[in-house]
C-alpha cells in the first residue's frame, strides 16, 4: 500500500470552472464511524482562537446523532463556493480571501446574525464579548487545530476533489450497513 503525501497547509485557491469564484483547495472531512465524541477537536479550536479549554468557544462542533445514540456528527464551515453567509451580510463584513477561506471581518460585523440564519448549517456564532459573529477561519491556512487534535482520526484534511470521492465511499459504506 502506498502512502499519498497530503498537503500540510493551504497555498492557493482553486478556480471553480465556468465561474469567477475560488474555493479552498483543502477541506476537513469527518468520518462518523471513527468519531468517539471526545471533543478534542473543539478544545483545540477553542484554545487556538481564544486561549481557553472551554468547548463553548469552539468554531467547530460535535453533536451526538439523535437517531443513533453513541454516534457523532461534526459540523464546521465548508468555505462554500457560493457562501450564503457572504451573500446575506448587509454590511459586507464577510468575504473570501485569496486562498478561498470565507472570513468575517470583526471591524465590519454589526452582530445582526443574518449570516447564521443564511448558513445552511448555522455555523457562524455570536461572540458575546465582542458582539460580532465568528466562524472557522481554517486556522489561517495551516493544518486546522481540529484535525491536529483528533486522536481517533475522524477528521482528515484532504484535497477537495479527493474529499468528494472519500465522502462517496463513506456514504456507500453506511448504505451497505443499512445506515444510509
């Protein structure tokens, strides 16, 4: 079995064919079968961004699957091709940087919450102390702390195109086990 060397950090954005849009070259993928719900991803994220071990400060989230007790799902920003949070922001505080990372400018955000409502999975959250919305910033292009802290290996950083195939395999695996 050959090992494929994975990129360690973001370098440049990928162009989206037929558009002027750009998207991150790497994505974080979650394998729920490997996830133990330990929350280390959330603790690492909270510490990286807020210097606290309090999971409530995390910018990624792990939830127990209500349909399957003992099974967990992870939610984090997908840095979408067409981010609804960006489109909905009345103050243009949300933008894509040169690497395709979707960011919220704390200087322009007024804390109205339209980004959270517009996001299909409600990722942006209110930073109550600063009164602005915050979300995953992909750890500024380095290997995200959530991936680094995931000891069971449920979170993986991989190229976007490879991730799409990996997710198809995960869904096929779950369907074969009668969970799809």
